[in-house]
C-alpha cells in the first residue's frame, strides 16, 4: 500500500488549497479513503471520509468549507479546502484501512497565515 499526498503549502486566511492523494497497492475503488490532520502539539484528527459508494462524512470543524472527492479511474482522492482559517494549519494525511490495518502517507503541510 502506498499513499502519496501533495498540494499543501502556505495560504492566507480565506484562501483555498486542493490536496491530492495518489493511491496504489490495493483495490482503491472498493476502499474507503480518509483525510486526517495533525496540528502542532495535538493528536490526529479525522477530517473527512469518502466511501466506495461515494457517501461522505465531514468533521464539524470543516463542514461546509472542505469537500472530499475521489477518482477511481486514477486511484486519486482529493480534498478541496476553501475559506481556510489559521486553525486549519496542520499536516494533512491520506489514509485507508485494509484488513484492520490503517495505512497513511507521509503527509503534506498546510499553513494558513497572513
């Protein structure tokens, strides 16, 4: 299993970023995919999940601002982040659970600051 995130960076409050995650080594189309984040000094927080059916879940803290999507033809999952706030600053990870084992990528840093 390999998950490679990209798209992070420095953005001003109110700005937008689109994170991407390239997945390989497993049957992507039947797997639920999750974006999680870890802010400095805090624990890992689940941000959003998209199931193979297309059903999505969002944490209350980002609901209405972030949108998760997937492209099964490309084995990609995305996180469109709008109206970013300084409290969204964190390392963002793509993750999936297969046979009770959770895999995640190396992460991509998002910093929201003026």
